[in-house]
C-alpha cells in the first residue's frame, strides 16, 4: 500500500504571472522551492482560495529571488494574477 503524504505547503501565495503559451506547470521562485524542500518536476496540488479551483501540476524552477509564482498552460485558465 502506498500513502501520499503532504511534504510541504506554501500558504496564501499570490500568483504573479500567467502564461498560456507554455506546457502545463507552476513556475516557482527557486528560493521558495529551496525553503520548502521542493524540486523541479515535483508534483504539486494547487488550491486557489480566490475562486475554488483545484488542480495538480508540476514545478519548474523560476528565477532565484524573483518572487515569481506563475501558472502556465491550460492551468492558467484556473487562476488570475493576484489570486
């Protein structure tokens, strides 16, 4: 039996970028990834408290210390900047 456990959580982060012209993923500032012990291509669950949308995608590394939290591809329809 396999159990899926929550490893880390970034709470109440705000979307800073939306990019429809990219494959699905979540761009995350490398500094935040390191602080949360998350890795590129790791599966993440995103819960948008602004509109109730939920989706699963994977991480890609954003520029270090940029503060970027970007939703890419089809998932970008589930959020807007500031959510």
